[in-house]
């Protein structure tokens, strides 16, 4: 059951990201909220080589997809990496319905 729910959630998010990219024609102008979260992550995580924040709720700000790659994640578990991200975005998360986090140590 959990596998099915995870698969469905992943499919819905992938679909939302595709719609988001399509509606912007590939030239996405970051919203104020996306810019703020991106800045917080870049400033709060050492060694960031990639930070992406996408509103996947058609602009209403209720669901976000966040991707962070950083050298400071080396040696840390995915759970520890995600805790770093959620602690930095704790105030923003309070107003969200959903957040997908993808992290990678580089």
C-alpha cells in the first residue's frame, strides 16, 4: 500500500512539474516565494552546487518541489540532508500543504 501511495504521489508531482514547465515555456520566472526559499537554502547550506525551488501548485504556493545538491551533504544520510532543508525552510513550510525534497551529496 505504501509503495502504491509513494508511486502515485511521485507521478502526480512529476505531472505537475511537467505542466509547470509547459505553462512557462521553459522560461520560468521565479515567484517571490521561490526566490526567498532558494536564497535561504543557498545561504544556509555550505557547498551548494544546485538549488531549485518550484511551485508545483499552479502558482498558489501550497506545494513545492525542492532540489538541493551540496558538498556538505557528504557522509550524511538522506534523512539528515532532508532535516537540514526542512529546518532552513521551517517558517515557509508552515503555510504549505506539501513539499517534495530531493537532495544529493556532490
